[in-house]
C-alpha cells in the first residue's frame, strides 16, 4: 500500500526529534554525520514524519507546510498538551465535521489534531 511521509527541513534535527517525543511521537530512526544528527524519522500510530537538516525556524503566521494528525480521543489529548505547547487554536468543532485543535511546533510548523464528530 503506498504511503506519503512528509519530510520537513529544520535547523536542528535533534531538537525537533526530542520536541516531537514530548507530545507522544516515538523515534524510529536517526542518522548521525560525524556527531551531528542530520536526519530522523518519528512515528505516531501508523503515521511517520521525517526531519532533515538545513531548514529554518519562522515566526510567520503559517509555514509552508501544516501537519494534520487524525486521532482518537482528541479531547483528552488537548487536555494533556494545553499549557505545555504553543496553542494556535483551542479545541473546537468545525463546519466540516471534525473536532480539532492546532499547536505550533518548535520550528513554527502548525500541527492540527482532529477527530470526526460523532
């Protein structure tokens, strides 16, 4: 089955990898080049995300890429993360049938966590 795995370029792969671990991702693989981590892949459930060296942070309202995580238990996840991460949008119901909230990662990328409204 084909899959798509986003790769985002970040200024510090280790910092990004460790930040994503704090919100529940697990590390699946890393590559060090003479002591500097230049690549990593993290997982959350079936989803994967890769980091590659050479990117930059940004204070722009939105970045070139947003990440969307389909999840279960979005209300509980929101309660666990609020106050620990930069919140862009609080938990809310959307017109398209999802219950979502949006956070900003350590490099300024938005991550939306969403669950279908029952």
